[in-house]
């Protein structure tokens, strides 16, 4: 059963573009993780300043394996929204929370 992890990133006023640039420049190691299916960075349009990072996995075990990997640690070494070597090392997100789900129905694509 497909497993979805959503990272909710609290982004301070004016830091959205920085966050988007850092994700655009990310190493992309998650795409090579066993069980990885897809990644989406979602910008808010109304009602919140929080960005959502959605990843889909073949199963929860694949996601948990990614969380424990060296590649995850290397890509997240600066904390939420921070990117090592990204020039300005100030965090682009002030905090995060993780929501996880199993997909029970899906249409489209």
C-alpha cells in the first residue's frame, strides 16, 4: 500500500523564494532511495504561510529506511529549510511537523 509523508514547513514572511531555491538546488538523493515514488514541494496560495513537502513511497518501511540513511542526514544537515553550502545558511523555515498516511484510494494520473 502506498505510503505518503507530508512535511509541513513554517516559512517566515519573505523566505518562500529562498526555500524554493534551496529545494531546487537539492542534491536529489531521495530520488535514488529504494521505494521512493515521487516528490512535490507545494507553495501556499491562501490561508497559510506553510509549505508542504509531499513524498510518496511504496511502503512505510522504505520511508523509514530513507529517514535513517546517510543521504537523508547529508541533505538535512542544516535543519528545516537550510542547505549546507547554499550561501546564506539562515534557515528558510522555522519549524516543521510530519504527517504520514496510507493511501486507500487514488484516481487520475
